[in-house]
């Protein structure tokens, strides 16, 4: 499913690098949110 979506995006944009950057940004955002959540839980 994910590979299908990525392949579709690569065909649309013509650039796999853009897709990689988007995925990396999403992962960084997700990790940051999880980290902040853990910090808040420890503070409480």
C-alpha cells in the first residue's frame, strides 16, 4: 500500500528525492511529537 502510494507520487512528481524528503519530514515530526509527549508525561 505504502509502496503503491510512493510509486504513484514519484510518477506524478517525477522525483523520488522529493518523496524521500516528505517522508523524512513526517518521521521527524512524528518522533518530535512522541518525544514531547513523553517529556510532558514525565513532568506530570
